[in-house]
C-alpha cells in the first residue's frame, strides 16, 4: 500500500476559547514494577505543550484520558502518579478521579472550570477500550455515549497509539468536532516528509532485532519507490547478508536459527531480487573468545555485536547528500557500552548532514541527548509502533478518524 496521509484538522481549525475539551494523550510510561513509580516522564512532558496551550491560551476546561500498560502486565497501574507529575510539569493543580465514565467522573467533568485540568483513570480499566473496531461501532460504546455529551471538542494527541482502533481514539471523532493536538500535528508533519515525492533523496537506516516488522517495511518502501537507499544494521543486516550468500559464521547462524528467523532469509532474498536499494555492512565488531575483534563481513569470526568502522564511514558518506533520513533501531547491542559506537556515530552523521532526520524513539532518542544537533532538523517520534505501521504502508486508524471528523463537522459543504 502507498504511504498516504489523510487531511486532518488541527487545533488551529477549531474555536477552543472557553470550551470543554476532551484530550486523548499517550502517557504510557516505563514503570518501576516494585515501587509502581514512573521511571521516564518524557511522554508526559511532550503532551504538556498541547495541554498548556489549551488552559493558558484558550482558557478551556480540559479533561485528559490515557492508557498505561495493559491488563495483566506489571505496568498496568493507575494514572494518579501521571496526574501528579503533570501538575509538577505545568506548575498548576491537576485534578484526578479514579473513575472514567461513572457518576463520579461525570460529576467532576461537569464541575470543571475554565483553565482547569482533570485526569481520568487508566482507560484500559474499561473492557470496551481493549477492543479494536471501526469508528462507527465505537461511537456506540458506553464509553463514548456516556462522555461525549459532556464535551464541545475532542483532541487526539496520542500518536503513539494512532495504529490502534479503540474507542478513546476513534469513537469520539464520530460524534464530536475533533482535531490533532500539537504532538500529533508534529508527527504527521514529519511523516509527510517521508511520504512526499519532492523530499529526496530519502535514506532509511534500519536496525534492531524486530526483523519481521523491518522486512515488511523494506518491502513497502521498495514497492512504492519511497527509499533511495536502505542502510541495514543489527540482526536485520545479518539476515540480508545470508540472503546474499555471505557466510556470517557458525555462532551467528546459531542465533538466527534459535530465533526462528531462517524463513526470513527467503523473504530477504526475494526482496533483493526485486531490486531493493539495500546496503549491508562491510565489517563488524565481534566478541571472539571473550575478546573484542574487528572482522570484514565476508570473513566473520565470533559473535556479531556492532557494525565496524568501515561500515560507519561508508554509511556516513551515503547520508551526506540526503534530504530526509529515517532511523529506526540500534546498530549494535546498546545494553553494553562497548557496542554503542555504531549507533552513536550514525546518529551523529545524520544530524550533521543537511537532511531532516526522523528517529524512531527508544535507544535512538536517548542517544541523541548526548549529541549536539539542530532541533529544527530532527524529529524524535513518540510512537514507535505507529511509525512502524505507517512505514509498512498501513493506514493509522486515529488519523483516519480525525479525517472523518473533519469531513463531518468542519469541511462539509
């Protein structure tokens, strides 16, 4: 499927002054399983921009909803700590209610004054929120029917979950004038640079261990002629080297076999035969007999842990003339400081080029913090899952729902 982005409304398209606004954010954060404390508040800080604008510029009364974890997991906790952290970030009182659609929640929503913020309980504590369905069906859920009459406007700022079709994301746009929040707007703007034919050359640097997802992405990028070059690192590059007929050593083949990835070699071979603009590493950093070694990719000995210096140089040269660079997944085993150089140097080369660089979050965004860069030229995506789905050529339900709302409430003739 082609990379298509629907036309969606933004906050600039709505009259928000002193309105009651329901905002779907993505506060889902790493949690200490023992202390039940938030370990990283990056996403909460990111959404603060949208919420701050609503209460300070538009004097709206704002109700916030989000999920945290999923039922049965150690990070499935209340949003009360998130509300407290948001209060500290905004330097204003943030109310919290341990209810979502019950009488207590609805009463608090109705009492909320202009300029105030209320955070509802974890949306996934509602059974309906754990079901994927079409927007029209979700518009009829108790979730949407109980809350929507209390609001004037719905804002979706949760790009990190834009690939899901759940009521808190797609149900409200069917019944309320809706728009993208500032985080969602920025993500869509970055995606448009990937999809635009005018923004080229486009170079994709793909690594990490999610081989299945990455192969699907490569297939879509190749089919739609989106990528000018695809530079591979990590376990993904090993799959394609094998597909090229290059022996990567017994230890590395054992890893491929143990992870059940041998079938992916066939897929990689087919993609190469279809003319995918793939580049694979020319050397690796390995561990051999407890020692760190450097070997060419055609004569690997030991367990591959990172790309080598020659690959860093070759890939960096290829990135120099790019207009758009998309990076997803680390080049090496980032958990070990000895094998971070490949990832760090590739990010450094990307942000020092003239290209607009998009980083797929996770290890990459953490690494970026230590590298000087122009923030106007770098976008760190808040939603790895949604970015993956988009790059795989699939529509994002949350964006489709916003587009539907725009046609229904804003752009109808």
